C-alpha cells in the first residue's frame, strides 16, 4: 500500500505554535509497522529529523511566508507501507540534486528557516535509515538511527546521537557528528569536521577545514587534510598505534605512540593514520 499526499492525515498550521515555526505548514502522518527508510530531497530548504520510540511517522513542510505557501501543495510525500519506505521532495519533479561543485551561501543557524524552498521536519521511529540530499540547506538529526547518508553542497550537518553508519559529503559546510558504531565516512572541502565518537572504521577527508576526532572505541581512524589542523583525542584504556605525516606543520602528543607494549589485545587498540600538508597534528589522551 502506497500513501501519497492525501493518503495520510493532513493538517495546515496546527503545529506551528508548538514548535515556534511558520504558520504556513502542511503536516502528514502515517503509521508504519516499525523502523523505515526515509529519503529527503530539497534544494535550499533546511532538514530536521528526529527519531522517537514507537511507530510515529510525521512529515511537516514549512514555508517561510505566504509568498512561498504555494510550494506546500507542490511538494510530494510518498510512503510505501509494505516496503517501509518514505520519499519526500520539496519541489515537484525534483529527484534530488547531488553536489557537483561548491556554491557559496551566508553562514546561518539551521534554526533560521527561510528562503524560496520548504523546510522539512520529520519524525521517524528509532533506528530508521535516512538519506538526505540538499544543495544549500542545513541538516540536523536528533535521536538514534541506523544507516545515515547526507549529501550537501554548502549546508552544515549536525547529528549528535548514535547511528550505525554515517556518510557525509559537503563542499563548504561544517560537520558535527556523535557516536558512530560501524563506519563513518566524511568528505568536506572547506568546512570544519568534529567527530565526537569515532566508528570502528573512520575516514575523514578535508581540504581546508580543521578536524577534531574523539576515538572512543577500538578500530581504525584515517584523516587526510591539506591545510587544516587535526586533533585526535583517544579514550583512556585504548592503546594507540599512530602513523602521522605533515609536510610543513607540527606534530605533538602527550601519549606513547607505540601501542606494542601496552596493548592487551587487538580489540583494545586504535590505529590512527593522519596526513596533512600544512596543518598541525595533535594526538592526546582524553581527560
């Protein structure tokens, strides 16, 4: 069974006051059997996704003013109940835009909704999977999820709660992540990257942004940077094996970089490989 625009429960503006957002809104609600996969495609609109226990699934489009209210009827929501898949497009006929090159925008908070596109607020069941593709919108994710993928040209990405895997691609946006269990892959051209909990396999590539990584579990952390500084904090109890290289930057640490003597097993070791051109490298034990 596939639910489209009028297939779910629809309302206009009823949630605006409770969230302090625009009065020009459209909300759709569905009843999935469990976790789903949500795919969200926008151009300049911001995206906020929250996962909650239970089977709640709710999509809200928000227009910044009456000037863009007509977009509420043009946006599409398709929920395939049998497959457990949700697909959202803020602009009709827009199959999503993958970044092909950098564009510029003024930095702003993801709470600052506005512009000639709809912002999207989605509530999904915990442990759902998520794919977001946007050009200049910011993305914020709250609550535990499964596999997450975010692609953006100039938008910031914030996801602070645990997820199984996380893939982020952005040209000029900043990225801030929480704990990732299995695989973290992040590519950013000019934005800063802060990872609060590295995955079992972590790879971060940044051209000019600074990188901060907290290594909290055994595994492998690879960071490649051109002109940004790299700082890795290693959780206490983990042995460390480091391969670091910088062309013109400095490298410093307050821990023994040879893990051979203090590692009890491979399961308690984190392997760190860092390469920079002009950035500094710092590796410390977490306080």
